[in-house]
C-alpha cells in the first residue's frame, strides 16, 4: 500500500483544545478521496467519480478528517483545494474554471 504525505499550512487553525498535525500520511485511496473533496462534491458524487461505494467514501472521509485532527468536512475541503493547487504543474492557469484532474 502506497502512503501519500500532505503538509498542512502553519496558518491553518487547530480545533479548540487540539493541535493540528502539520504532516499527514494518507493511503493512496484516502489521498484520491481527499483531493476530490476540493470540489465540494457529496459522498455519492465522489463515489461515482472514484468508482467506489458510498460507504467506502464515507469511511475514507471519516479517516481523513480524523488524521487531520478531527477537522470539519469544510476544513478538509479547504485543505484539499490547497493540496490540489500544489499538485498542478507550474504555469497552469486556474482562470478556466474547470477542476483539475486528480493525480493517481
């Protein structure tokens, strides 16, 4: 099983009374779900996109949020959007409005 690491920005606020991990390791499937969270899609939409069952997506989203320090789904979406930006090749324009392909 391949593990993918993501860095959380230093400015990202931790939950009250908790500390956000700055380096998080996700499995390959968790990573794919995490990066797709950036679109704001529902679990059912993510399942269709990733060809997984809805319950598998829910399981991965739950694990991702826990690994990120118990953050909300919205906060996970924000971090996923930042992570996706970091995976784009330099010089890639974001003005087109379309979603970037998720690296696999």
